[in-house]
């Protein structure tokens, strides 16, 4: 049956009762349950870090700091080259 102006949806079968779950629904529910079971482990941190650990990590992995160190080395090389050229 269709209401006026509303097409009947293919999944709607009126008052007929559904006879069990199909394989796709079982697979979907299984996957959802597996993901829910694994999610606390995926979200959990393997270690708790102190503030000092975080600061040390930031210093060691800062790309800005590494670029600055490279710039300093480059400028020191230029200075050494300039000084060598002056003394010749």
C-alpha cells in the first residue's frame, strides 16, 4: 500500500514479521562487536608520560628546532669560509 504521494520503500513490507537475520546483518553485527571489543585497547596509551618526558620528546622531535640547528651550522660554515678568505 502506498500513501498518497509517498512511494512504498523497498525494505518496508508492511506488518510482515522478519524471519531471522540474513548473513550480511550477522556479519555487520559481528564486525561491530569486534570493533567495540578492541577499541579500548586501541585507544589506551601504552605508557603514561610525565611532563618532562613530553618536553624532552618535543625538543628531540621539533622540526623547527632541527631547522634552526641546520641554519646555525650553515651560518657557522659561511663564517668560517669568510674568515679563511680574509686571512689568505
